[in-house]
């Protein structure tokens, strides 16, 4: 409140008190109030009792314990004096608190403050999502005084019912699958005012947000995706984007977030899980919190991207040469393999995806000039171990080495050999060999190994092609032999030489080619000169009749 507003309010209070005997003076947080005992006692059973016992000073202690602010107490003062006043969602909970503790109820007066405030709450606050959230947030300090009344439960039930009717009040989901464009609630359940520019639930303090979310989860009336969305937004606001100086508060929030998030695979983005794990470590959260995020990550590590892994390694070249964060990455990967090793699934797609993920992360990390040689080698060795028996080629390792050498041109020849010791040249693809052979950044010894592997690959390729040709010729020969054998059963004049040819187990490639094209030699004594497999034409016999 500005100084001008305070001055105007003070003048209004003084003019308002002019027609009354102001025989009670109270300061509320430095703001003076001049009250009439008679009018206050008429409205409040508590004040009436204090006056009877001549303990009016006790009123000051009550107001101090209730932590009443001047704006709220002014409403009470105006009500007691019969002046015009106006409730708002910002002050309604505090007014209810004062009215309850001062006994300003229907037993004291038919025109009582507690009744009017309750009516405003039911008719003006609860029908609106924004007003309800605003009242809940503004009355945070007063709810402790109203635990026995159950006012907090009323707020929680109201918000959960509204969110059940339209979950979009908790936020809009990011659609990563085919869904209907519009959420259409049951028209018969339109009980509330839907204000699309609504107050966000994540603005309320943790001491109210966590029990509200726990009750919403137990109610099971809100889709779990929207619960997760709200909790993730809460973590972003109060942990990820909060000031560094609020480390104690941030630690409490991240631990609460871990308790609220479900363990179901795929419901939470990998980015948020990695971000949460990193902050839980930095903020020194309890072990249950850190392990909880680790378990959720290992369940869906195959769904992560290399940029998600890099969240853990931000600053890996600045602190302890990256070994601390590399150990963290290794722990995450190890947890993944431990989890799926205990599963009785024969599906290896998870392991293939994680192996490729590790290569992509190594490639991403290699471009950082601050990454030390030892840290890169350790990370590369982990990647090779993950890929062993999973990926057939080591092109991903080669690309990472190439990028690391490019961003670390100052390395000596021996240091380059240290980097390249993790590269299995024998597992390079033909394309990878061609690129590596022309790479001037690689040590000469590695280039020679690559050239040797390239020659072996060419030899194997030629051998496979020849073998394939021989197999094809054999198949065609078997087909021809099958046809000729059927004809031999009909023809009884088959030559002995051709019968001997059919019994041969194997002939040379050139011989098979000649056989395919028929008997080409002119020698009558050559085996290949046989022409009996050529279908004989029967001569036509002409009968002459006399």
C-alpha cells in the first residue's frame, strides 16, 4: 500500500470514528485504530467477555497471534460500526479467521461477520477457479488457525472438483501423440465458471500445494498426466528458475516433487528427470529423493536424448576435470542395465537405444574444448563397453574421436594415440574406413590399421561375390540336371559319358559356365563334347502307298 493510500485510509478511519466514542486504541502492524468498545462488544462475543473481565489488553495479543494485517482489520472495524465494506478473495480468509476467533457469529448477532464472510466465500469465491486459488494463496498464514474448522478441506475439495471437470485448469498438455484437439467435458456437469486466464495452482506455497496434490492423486478423478504436468511446472518455478539464495526452500520443494511424481515409465519427460536429479544432488537432498529420481531415469533411459544426458554434465570440464559428472553418468547407465537385467524380457531394443544414446552423448561432449583428455577417454571406454555385442560397427566412436581431435588440436602424437586406443578399427564400416583413411588428424599408425582393415573388407567383399555367383550357378545347374533326368527316364539312348557327368559332385566355375552354354569343344573324345543332353528330334517317317 502506498503512503497516499495509507493517509487516505487513516483520514477515512478518523472521520468514521468521529460519530462514535473511540475509547479503545490498538496498533495493528504500526497502523493505529480507534475503536468503540460498545460497538465491538455488540458484534463480538470474545470482546464482550474480555470487557466483562476488564481484560481488554488481551485483545491486542489475540490480534498479534492471528497476524492480522491493517487492511483486513479495517474491514472488521467498518462492519462493527455499520459502515459500508467490501470483501475480496485476497482478504476473505483473514476475515473468516478474525470473525471465528472473536466470536462474531450468529449466536452473538443475526447480522454477523462470520455469516456474511461465509456467504461471500460460497457464492463469489468457490464458483471461480481463479478466485479460489487467489484466496487459498492469500490466506496461507490464517489456515493454521482454522484447522479445526476444516476450511482448508473445503478449498481442496473445491479445486479438485473443478480440475476433475476440466483438467486443463492445471495446464495444457504437450501432445506427443495423436489426440483429440478439444477436451469436451460432460455438459451436464457444468457447475463452475471456467475462466481461461486462470490463476495457476503452482503459485500457492508448498505447505498447501503438496497436501492438495496428495488428495487429488488419492481422489483419482483427475488424469494422472495433468497431475504430473502441474508438479513439473511447480518444480520449474520453485527450483529450476528460483534464486540461488533460496537453497533451503528449493531443497524442500525438490524432495516434495519426488514424493508426488509417479513411477510409471514415460509419464515424465527425461529432461525434467535429469534436471531434477541434478538439482537434488546440488541441493544435497535426502537419499530417498536422489534415488527416486535415479530409479525413474533408469526405467526410461532408452527414451532419453543426448541433450538430456548433457544436463548432468553441464560444467563437466570446469569441476574436477569432469570426473564427478562422468561418474554420475556411469551410475545412471549402470542402474539402467541393473534394472533391465532383472527383467525377464527378451527385448534388446532398450539396450540398442542406450548404446546409440551413449555414442551420441560422447559425440556431443567431445566438442567441448574444456573436456580433458582423461575424461574423454574414460567416457569413451564406457561407451565402447556399452556397445560391445550390441552395435555391429564403431563409426559412432570414430566420429566422436574426430570431433575431439578437431576441438583439441594442441594434442601431441602420443596423446592422440591415447585418444584413439578405444577405437576398434576392425569394426569400422567401409564408409568409415574411407573417411578415416583420409583423416589427417589421426595418428599415422591408426591410418595404417584402417587401410589394412579396408583391404580385408575388399577381399571379403570379393570373396562373397564369387561365392554368391558359384551358388547361383549351382542352383541353375541343379535345375537343368533335374529337367534332363526326367527326360532320361523317357529316352533310353543316353550316352555313358553324359551319365558320368551327372554323377560328378563338383566342377570348376569355368566348367560350369561351359556346361551352361552347351558342349563347345570339337573333340569327339572330350567329356564336354557330349551333346546327348540336347533334346533329339524324332525323324518323320513318310509312308508310301501304292
